[in-house]
C-alpha cells in the first residue's frame, strides 16, 4: 500500500492588525483677547491766555537841543602857513604849497585878511585871493582860497617873518636866505716836478747759440756673456783704533820782570 501522505503544514497564523493611530489631539483653545485699554481721560481745558498788557506810556518828547552857537569867524585848525622857508637870495616862493580854503564862517560872514611883515615897509610879500593879487589886504568869505607869496632880499643870511591875519586868527612863516658860501681856499702851491728817471741799464748781450751737437759715437758691439762671478770674500774686520795723542807740554809761565827798555822819562 502507498505511504500515507505527509501531514499538511498548519496554515500560517494571520498577522495581528496594525495598531490604530491615536485619536487626534483636540486643537488648543484660543487665548482670550487682551483687555482693551481704558479710554484716555479728556485733557483739562487750556487756560485762556491772559489779556495783553497795556502798552507802556510813551516817553515824554525829548527836549529840543539847544541852538548851536553861531560859527566863529576863524578858520579851522588846519590854517597853517608853515614854520620855516629857506630860499636863495632874491628868490620868491608860495606858502602854503596848496591854497588855504576859507571855511567855517557863518553864512554871509565876511572877514578881513591882512598880510604883514616884521620889517617895516617891506615889499617882499603879496596876498593872493582866488588867484588874484590883492597886495596885502582883502575881504574873504566861505569858498575863497588864499595863498601868500614871500621873497628874500638880495643878500645872504637875511631873515624876515610874514604874518597873515584872518579874522581872529593869525599864522606866521619865517623866511630865510642861505648863508654866504665860505671863501674858496687858496690854490695849493705847485708841487715840485718829480726827478727825471735814470736811464734803464743796458740790456745784456744776447746769449750765444749753443754748439752744434756732435754726431753720436757708433754703438759698441754687444758684450759677450761674462762668466758667473765668484761669491765675494767675507768683509775684513775693521782696523784697531789708534791710541789717543799725547797731550801737549804745558806752556812756561810768563816772566815777572819788565823789559830793560821800560822808561817813564
């Protein structure tokens, strides 16, 4: 009989079902909204500005300035003729260099300008007003210009003072002429004529020409080679020094008597 069939293997046990996923977590509950801030308290009403202060009382009107004094009838401090003027004899000059303007006079004020000299009856001065020769006196007012011409006499070392009076003011200039030049010194005496130079010494005779050179001698034949020289002998010893010389004999003493011819008379 056939062998019984082998027993069939047991069927595999079914795999366990996969675990079920965990239930979803519930969503987080929303946070409550923050509390709303309290409404701002109403600002207090601003105080009304104070009423404007009344303007200060206007100062009293200033006192009117005192009336200015009438202008003087003199010129300004710039009225100057100068101090000194040095000219050559018999020469004229104008002072000041620029004409003096008449100013600082009252309206319609006329003053007199007068030119004088420290030397009576001097004719070495002229007053010019607006460029016109007025000799020595003229009436002037604002706007006029004045200038003075002064001259020196025809002598050396002269001095004269000219003064211009103008209203209540005056100014002077001193005019001098140059001093006389010193006298010329006498001419120096003529210097003696220098001695005539001695004649130059005669020139030496010209040197004689050198003698004509002799013809060179014929060159000697070349020397034959010399045999080698023997070595030199050793040097001989020096000779003995000589004995010192004998001293000279002493000189005899001089005689102590005079000669027979010694006579006084």
